[in-house]
C-alpha cells in the first residue's frame, strides 16, 4: 500500500495487517505503534514520528530523515534499517545484528564500533 505525500493522514492504526506499507512524506503521522507486524515499512520523511519502539518486528524499515527519532534500541532484530539523516540518533550499539544498516548523515553517532556492517 503506497500512501506517499498524504500529509492529511494521521491515524494509521488500521494498517497493521498490510505486508508492505509506504508512508513517505506523510508528515502528520506520529503514532506508528500498530505497525510492528508490517514486513516492509517506509516512514522516510515522517518528521512527526518519534517513538519506533514497537517496530522491532519489521523486516525492512526505512526511517531516513525522521529527525524526531532518537531511541533505536528496540530495532536490533530488523534486517534492513535505514536511519540516514536521523540526526537525533546517538547510540547504535543495539543494532549489531542488523544485516543492512544505513547511517549516512547521522551526525550524532560517534561510535560505529558495535555496528561493523553499518554504511556511513
């Protein structure tokens, strides 16, 4: 299901059963707690999203430019994780098990030692 640039969409709680969900540029979406069972989830540029703790079961998670996201400690089970330009992220030590990790432009991350597979 593709809902890119749907700036009026706020409530996505009914979309948890979708296999692939693209919400790119849905800037009013903030609560994504019901989306933990979505297999592929693209929340790029969803700047109102801050809490991603319920998304640890997502297989591929794209959070690029989600500048409100800071705590990613629950995402260690995600296979592909794009945190590019998530400038509030500081600690990525819990992400050592992520197979494909993208940290381009994550200016707050200082220590990449725990995530040898990270691309930055």
